[in-house]
């Protein structure tokens, strides 16, 4: 996995494989539960030449003396998100929601950090891609701590009414989006991301 021989397919070694290796080492040493284990690589662009790439934060794993941290990058990254005001000024989009995903960290004597939820509405046609992990295998807990929540991606298409979690009605229909996928969005469509929480450490009191 970490020393492939040509012509083996390789991709995302710096942003995804490294996350899994670091989690594996910390877990084997009993030092930290699994972090979000991905950088949630999110890109979009169109034929007019607009393009953008961001990596999205999540939860870190708890340790034997401390809880995990919410809404941060972990293990290896030196990136931070563009301010919403700047992003909206430069691109045809609106950041509709960006919040901590409460309860997504694994429970335990020390809880894992929470991931985030991010919803972006595009105002013109755009191709959106996601490269991420921890959508099928959850960040692990240690010493009886529970796993963190899986990440999810989906598209909310403008068109049919649905009930939002906070009780408002939205004119949108939901469409799943894979963790390694590209999708074309039209004006009024939203791309939504929930990032994983970190694993908990130790049994719940």
C-alpha cells in the first residue's frame, strides 16, 4: 500500500493514505483513537475557467488523558478554509451553512471531537468533485471508546419540497454523492458534506 510497484494505481497519498497510516500508528501504540481519517478533498470548476479546491476539517480522536478536538484538521495539513465572505465574492455560490456536527464524536471516558456540516449553494452550473474516506469504515475508538460517526456527502437538487431538520420547508430533493465522485450541479443546487467525528477513548463512565 505504501510502496506500490508500477503500474499499480496510486492517488491521494499525501492527503488520504497518510491519514490512514498515522491513525494506524497512533492506534497501535494506544496513544490516540482514530481521527476523521480524511481531508475531505472538495473541488469545483466550470468551462469558464473558475476552479477551487479546499480540504474540510473534522474531529480528532481522544487519548488516555484528553478528549478529541472538534472541527480541525489532523495529522498532516497546513491548510485552512477560505473565509465565506471571500469565497462568495470570488465565486458564484452561497455558503448556506457551516457548523459543528454535534454528537458525531465517539462516546467514551474521553469523547472524540465532532466533525462539521457544510452546505454550499451554487448559483450557476458547476462540476463538483469529492475525494474522501471514512464513509464506510468509521474512525475507531480505543480501550472501550466508541467509534466516531461516518462522513456523508449528498446533493440537494432544487425542485421538490422536503422537510428540513429544523422544521422549514425546502424546495429540494436529495441525491447521494459518493466519497470518490464528480457531479454536475445546476443553479440552485446545494452540495452538502458531513465530515467524520473522532473516536472515543475508554468506556463511558
